[in-house]
């Protein structure tokens, strides 16, 4: 990937990480307006390479018979998850938080697995 293509991709990620990604378009239902809110994370990493041309001297001071080079690459990504919804009426504005139970469920599964292994080992020793 050339430096120009890499910079173009960087620009696309930067353009995608805007406030529009955090606050969604308002949704009107009857006399209520709802505005979705998300948590958005974006990241990018990359690198370039180096090289020598034919006849150019390398770090040791020796003339190169042929050009040599090393390359690198990069990558990036974006993650978004819903965190709340703002409900707007003429009387009041309310924020409804969205609770993600996934970490609790995964933690419970891991602890259950550890408990099964520990108690299974204890009962296996008692049989012997």
C-alpha cells in the first residue's frame, strides 16, 4: 500500500469518527422525540518501510549490487455500541440508559467453568 493510499484510508476513518456517530438522527413518534446515543471508538496504526537503490551505500558503507527494501503495513477500525436514548417531550427530557449485560454473563460463565474444574478435581481425589 502506498503512502497516499494509507493517508486516504486514515482520512476515511477520521471522517467516520464524527459526532453524528455518537448522536443518531432524532426519531419522532407522536409527540415524543427520541435521540439514540452510542459510544464510538476508533483507532489506527501503521508504518512505512525503507530501502536502498542499486549502487547506493548501506549502513555498513558497502555499495549495493541491487536495490533492497523492507515494507510495513497498517490497519484500523471502529467500534460503536448503543449506550442510551434521550426521550424528549414537551413536559420533560429523560435519558434511558442501555445496560450491556454481556460482561456480566461472560464473567459468570468463566467463574462457573472454574468452579466445575475445582470441585471436579476435589471429588476426583476423594474417590481415589
